[in-house]
C-alpha cells in the first residue's frame, strides 16, 4: 500500500530537517513524500531539493506563496497514494508511525483513520481520544456526535489518515485564504465519511511554538474567518445532519468564535467583530449560553471575566 505524506513548507528552515528526517526514516518504506515549498523566502526550497536528490520517494513542488490551504491542496492533487497524511513542517512523526497505522488502513479501508499525538512544550503529554473503541467502525456523523457531546473533537487534520479517493470523490479540498482552515475542513470531511476508525496509535509529535499562526496576538482575521466558517458549516449541517448533530456543531462553532474573540480582546476594534445574535442563536450548552449572555450584554466584560 502506497502512503502519501503532504508537507506544506514555509519559513521553517530551523526545523524542516527534523520533520523530513522523520519521514524518510520511516520503518515502512512504501511512501511518497510531497514537500510543497510555498514560496518560502529562506533556504527551505534548497533543503527540499537536497532531500529530493537523495531519496527518489521525495517529490518537491515549488510554487508562489498561497498559504497553508493552497499548499495542502497542491500536495493532495499531486499525490497518488491509497491514503494521505498531512504533516506540518514544524512538527514530526515517530519513525514507526506508518508501520503502526498500516494494519488499520489495510484492514478497515475506512475513509478516515484517526490516531493520537504527543504534545511537546516544556514537557511531554500524550493526547488520546476519549472512550473510543480501537478498530471499531463508525460513520463520520456518529463519531462527531459522540465526540462533540464529550467535548473531544479535535479538528486538526494531522491526527488523521484520509483515503485519497474519498477526498477526491467528495471534493474535499481546503478552503483557501482563511485561518483556522481545519475548523472549516474537518466537519465537512466527517459529514461525508461513511466510515471512520480510531487506532489508539500515538504517531505524531505536535510542537507548540511562539511563531505559529494560531499564536499571533492580532486576532482580527482569526475572528473574521472563524465567524464566517461558523455560518457556512452551520448552513451545511442544517442540510445534511440530523437535528442533534446540527445543534452540537452549532454550539461547538459558537464556542470557537467566542473563544477567539475573547483571546484577542476584539471589543477594542469596535463593532465589526461583535456578532451577538450569532452567539445567542448557536450557543446551546449551558456553559456557552452563559458566555453568550454575558457577551451580548458587554463584549468587554466578557473578555475581562
């Protein structure tokens, strides 16, 4: 079974070799490693070319800068594997990651195969999905419903392997020119998925750093994009999901919006980012209803509490 690994590359020259080394040194060898140089202004492009010259499994795409979603889409279109992993270039995976995930890919042929990750930031922590039976098949909607009820729905795409033909058949590409693209992508993917499987395999090293997009202090674009994503996903859920899942997704996305608003203290920028009706309409849990109520009274107070 051929496995494709897509790596968007942009301004990560200090840690790129760690990432790519973890891929080329996999104990499972039937891989295609697609490095997408997204117009990086540093030496990343040269580093990618060096790896391609040394290992014929490495494919390099050089393109003008278009952002993370555009780079992932370029890699997906170039891929030819049975399954696709998306690895961020400032992270890395365990050397036996593909070998340990392989039996689940081969035996289940599921649309989405889920794993776990280790979080690296001044210490070590293993993130596990809660209360999922290893190897059991769910529909994507069944999984989302259970996960959202338990508040254990990580939307990050690098935790999963995706059957490539499933992505292509459903037009599951990443929306470009937005932040929090995984929040927009993952609900669509799971809604479409007829089968998902949890492996219990912790294969990914997620490295938290101060230079990531999500750590930026100016959250105005974050808030704008997460609000518009919420509107589009809620509209999709109304058309394709049962009422319970629809409400769970609405509540989750309302929480995402209020969380970004609060972390960025966006009341400072006027009314442009204040969407009280949205928060009140889609907050369904008791916790989110309380937050939305305070937010509707005073966005500034909401951020200060």
